[in-house]
């Protein structure tokens, strides 16, 4: 599945990465989203089962420009 990540809502950086940082209880995985712009340094973690779900959750936040 190719779900595109929305760019950083704070600086607009498109090099936004997502990777698994831990595997928790009940198949919940911690996905870390980090901005590729060092000056911005936005980082957030989303705890959810699947990568696509995490990306969808991130995209929703990014679309709303929510404070992370
Ligand atoms: Zn950023």
C-alpha cells in the first residue's frame, strides 16, 4: 500500500519519515513521525496497529494543522 505522507504542518518540509520504534502490548505499535528539517525538528509518536492507520492518523492531524 502506498499512502502518501502529508508534509510537516509547521515548516512544510516534505521529507517526513515514519518508522516503527517499538512494539507494544496488544499489537499496538509505536510509529514515530519525524520532520526532515533539522531546524523544525517536529517529532511525534502515534500508537496504533498498522502503518497505514498511523499514516492516516498523521495526515488527519497535518491537515488540521494541529499542535502536536
Ligand atoms: Zn517541520
